[in-house]
């Protein structure tokens, strides 16, 4: 099959990154509605994996951030992902940070973004998820939740509780994002006192919602790659203490060692793509060493090939997620990663 994305990428890379992002998703939606997308994209062979009570058609998922509002679920679902993670969504709508706020670094196969949780609010997202054929047909849709920028950090738990309540009924799983570098002080929630308080609040709310809806939804935590061994050990202990079902490792990095001499290399925001691969993998290894097999790990960060996906699994991940690799490799990366991870 012709890799159509390789033909389009030079044109897209001439555009502003955020505009190119929106144009690409719009055209994926159109191709899906017209029924031609399946002829353009290789579909992964079914390779089911069971995790946290869910059966994933294959182990390759979409990372949060690419579809923040659930506007493109059916188009993205048709690309062959085993699952989609939507968001980050916040209780109230917010515009995010001023533009420009996304930058390509092609020499490093990297992206820097400082989007700032721009989204239409959790209620609008929930409505779109309900309307999607992918969700209605049983596709796994995780909802990634965060706090509004205007909410003081010591009141952050209130926002997470509100967002969890709003998405609980429709989410296949819920991811708590405490690791974006683009909301002021958010990463402070990874500290022991704040994280304990947040997880305690979410645990109580999940019990209430479990009674209300008669189902216990899996709760995941997404962490940063910029943690030391002691930080990871502490977080692992809290994951076990509060019954968190899985951990996603990792979000973007604030490190700039690999790109500081490149154009846009010192822009503020989170760095993703190839430069974060090793840091992400090291966090996965540290988590695996601490958690053993008690809590599964989802690996994300710097996956641009099937071998990169296999590296995450070898380090201890059960599933993987893609984002920046799609920008540089296109949708064919999904099937290539799924093939590399195929059960023997």
C-alpha cells in the first residue's frame, strides 16, 4: 500500500503546526465519512490484550493531546488504534495559552507544545463521545482529565473530582493528568502531600460513582519523565495505596539537552518525540522494578518505529500510545507498531 502521508507531509510541514494539525484531523474525518480511509491505511491484525478488565483489540493506542475535545473520534478510530485517549479536558472551557504554542523540530524528530489544556470543557466532550460511532460500537475511549488554569493548585482536587464525575458514565477508563508542564504548578501535584490528597479525594469520589452507576471504572495516573528514582518510588507506593489501576509513563519533558541548539529548541513547553524516548523508557523500567506485576504500565514517549514500541514493552509496558511519532511517520506507524508487538 502507498504511504500517502509521506506525500502529504512536506505540504503539512510548510504550515503552522497547529493549523496543520487541524487540517489533518479534518481530512481524516472526511475520508472516514466517505468510506475511503480503510483503503488508504493498513489495518493492524487483531491482537487482543486484556488489561484492567478491558479487552483491547491491539496494544497500540492514541495518547491524549491529539484530540483534546473528542471531535475526531470516528476518524481516528478508523486508523486502527486499539484504543483512544481523549483530552485533557477540564471542568470549564478554556482557550489555553496564547499562540503560537506548538513548534516542530524536524532535525530532532520532536515537537514542543505549550497548548495549556485548551478545550471546550468536559460537558461538550462527553456529548461528542456519546455521539461517536466508535464509542457506540464498543471502542475503548479513555478520558484524560485536568484542572482549569484559573483554579488555584491547592483547590485542584475539586476540579479533578468534578471532571471525573462528568466523564465517569461514558469513559472506558479515566486518566488523571498531573504531569503537563503547560499549566502553572500542575506538576507540584506529583509531590507526596498533594498527590496523597488528590488520590484520596478521587478514591472517595470513585466509590460514590461506583455505587451510583453500579460499575467501577479503571483509574489511571499519567506522570512526567523528569522524575528521579525516589520520586518514582514514592508515586509507585501511592498508586498501590489508593488502588490506581494503571500508570501512563510518560508525558512530555521540560529537558532541553537534546534540542537546545536547534531552531525553537528553547521555546517554553513540553518536548515530545524522539528526544524523550530514553527518559520515558527509564521511568517505565523504574516503575516495573517497584510495581512488579501489581499495576500495569502504559508506555508513551518517543515511539517512531515498531522497535521503539517493542523497547517500551521490553522495559515493562503492557500497552503503548502514540502521538508525536504520528506527526513524523504518519498513520502507518500504528500498524507497524502493532505488528512489532504481535503476540507470537
